C-alpha cells in the first residue's frame, strides 16, 4: 500500500494500522497545513497513492484539489475509496450555518483540527481500518488486529493522561487561531481570547492592546501558539501582561522522541501545559 497523508498526525495513525505500508506526509509539524505548495515531489507521491488521508473540513482546500488534479490518479479522487478525510468521520465542533469573507478564514464544515480529540482519534482509527480493509482485503485480519491493539493502548494512555491533566481544568488561556480547540474541549481549558483578530489574519497592534485589557478584566494564565505560528504577537502580549507565552507542539515529528507518534505527542503537550501552569501559579 502507498499511503499519502496530508499532515503528519495522519501519517502517524496510518503507521499504527499499516506499519508495512509506504507512508509519506505532505507537511511537517512545523508547517501551516492551510498553506502548502503543490510541489512536483508531492504530485508524484499522490500519483502513486492507493489512499490519501487528510484532515478535510476545508483545511487543505487551498492546495489539495490542485494536487489531485495534477496527479491525475482516479483512485484518490473525492468520493472514491482512496480518498479519506478524517474530519468527515466524526462530529465536528464550531460548524457554521453561514459563512462569508468578512468572518476571515472560517471553516463552514467545522473545526478541522480533530487530531486533538482522543475520542475522535479512536473513531477515525476505526474508520481508517475499515477503509484499509476495503482497499486491501487480503490483509483485512491484520488491519483488524492492529486496530484492536492500537485502541487498547490508546484508551489506556488517554485514561492516564486525563487523570494527570486534572489540574488544568478551568484554566483560562489566550491562543493563536483555533488549532487546539479540541484539546481545550477535552481538558476543560477555556480559550478566552484569540491572538488573531479574525481567523487567518495576523495580530494587529490594536487587537493585541485589547487582549491586554482583557487580562485585566478576565485574567488568563497562558498565551499559547503552535510550532508554525509567528511568536511576535504572543511575546509582545507576554511582555505587556506578565503572562507566559508558550510554543506548544502541534503535530507529530518522527525525528523527535517527545513527538515521534500520537502517544508521545499527547504526553508531551500535557506535560508542557502542566509545567507552564504550575510555573505561573
């Protein structure tokens, strides 16, 4: 099997279920998945793919359709078994009934960053295993075995992390974009402000000043931004408010032990948050 993942979190999930497959990722943990160049190397990989796994919910709308068109691979056209959108397998948060350009970069189909929901990861893993069985029926029993093993380990891991993360409940934060919307929903962390004035727009001086005022009215404990966001606005706000700014890991990096797979990524992020909140207290 040749598997093309749009983001490294889905490449990591594919490795759990199909470790013998040829798996590549179009992006890294340090790239904004909204913006990717349709490079010849990506076109070639998608042309050979039996399956692609992408977030969906319009996250890749700026580049994936062009990549599909240039790859000219009938197996991975939308609607075919070779096209797998993770967000379509689960209920999404922040679904909008009406969207217009004045709202900024808003995803009408809901927040696409579903890899930060442990329960949704489990549901997506089940759907992905079923898709692998459909495409590669000869090894259906192996995919089921790997799914069962993954779910057992995942549920145990998340149970431990949920207990470990209890001190984070009720923490108020300002964050960049809604990249961690599902993480905050799981941990009962409240995002009281956004570094973006509107989704997709960089922080303006006026908007940052309003967040300084917000800190006086509704104190927040952390300013969070991801590996692919500019840190200038977050650091400026930290200087003005005395609230620590932290760069939070966003996705899997196979080259770093603390981010090498979904298990390590979740563990690392919980530890980062606990340490920062403890230091602020």
